[in-house]
């Protein structure tokens, strides 16, 4: 018994001394998304974005988002390991005429998707006072270049 405890203590000491092993989960620094390096961005997407956003989307529409994944937001370019945003394959938004969309979808995006992603990415939310903040156009593109600003 004592021997086992001692061995695990040794293992713990060895682990601390060697630092995180490759493959071990490094702790993400508490900084805005833009300050993370590429691997940290990937790690945040896998460890935080997916487990938070999948249930959120599925709660909104279980069938439509049954296969929620990186691809839902980033599109087919994930196959090439590319994750550019905004994604012009998402429905294009024309803020002066949103009548072709369902109000409940727009409301879901506004009240759930934007605030939750902004919080995860540690970015301020888009608003009239803060047009640079995280908003719809971080993911979607505009329908027409003539469309008025939000
Ligand atoms: C809910 C939508 C959403 C999902 C799901 C999602 N992402 Fe993202 N991802 C984003 C947004 C938005 C950004 C851009 C954030 C920014 O630049 O402020 C981003 C950025 C990234 C970036 C950084 C790109 C760059 O140019 O630096 C990588 C890498 C990435 N995502 C990988 C992934 C992977 C891998 C998955 C699946 C495990 C995933 N994402 C799932 C929304 C999503
Ligand atoms: C984090 C990324 C992200 C942000 C931010 C975001 N959306 Fe979305 N939006 C998506 C994804 C992903 C879908 C689902 C696309 C699909 O079903 O394939 C979607 C779907 C929609 C739909 C449904 C479209 C349809 O075909 O019925 C509407 C409408 C919409 N978004 C509007 C908005 C508006 C308005 C905002 C800002 C208030 C916004 N979105 C912010 C990622 C985002």
C-alpha cells in the first residue's frame, strides 16, 4: 500500500519535472482568441467551442444539427485543414431585408450564438457603440455589397 502511494508520488514528481507531454492537454492562456497561436486556437475549438455550441444548436433544432461539427461553421474547407471565417457558404445575410429567414432562427443567433461565441472567444459583442465587436459577420457574409450596415 505504502509502496503504491510512493510510486505514484514518484510518477507525479516525474510528470511535473518533465512538463506537459506532447499530446497532453496544455492549459489555455486566459487571453482573447486573437492572441492564441494556431494550435491553441484548434485546442479551444475542440475543447470549448464544440462541447458548448453543439448542444446549443441541437437544442434549437435537433434534426438539422444532428451532425453538428467543425464543418457546420467552417464548411467543407475543413477537409483541407482550413478554418477561415467568415464562411461564405453560410446563408448570406442582408440586414435591410431578413424576411427570407425565420424569426426564431434570427432570434436564436442573436440571443444565443453571438453572446456565447463572444464569451468563449473573449471578444466584446458587436453593438452600435462597438461595431468592431463579435457579431453575425464574424461567421456569415453579407448578401449584397449594397446592403446597409447593421
Ligand atoms: C459555432 C461555430 C464554430 C464551430 C463549430 C467551430 N468553429 Fe472554428 N472558428 C469559429 C469562428 C467564429 C472563428 C473565428 C474567430 C475569430 O477570428 O475571432 C473560428 C476560428 C477557428 C480557427 C482559427 C482560424 C485562423 O485563421 O486563425 C481554427 C483553427 C478553427 N476555428 C478550427 C476549428 C475546428 C478544428 C473546429 C471543430 C473541432 C471548429 N473550429 C469548430 C467558429 C466555429
Ligand atoms: C459563430 C458563428 C455564427 C454567428 C456569430 C452567427 N451565425 Fe447565423 N448561423 C451559423 C451557422 C453555423 C448556421 C447554420 C447553417 C446551416 O444550417 O448549415 C447559421 C444559421 C443562421 C440562419 C438560418 C439560415 C437558414 O438557412 O434558415 C440565420 C437566419 C442566421 N444564421 C442569422 C444570423 C444572424 C442574424 C446573426 C447575428 C445576430 C448570426 N447568424 C450569427 C453561424 C453563426
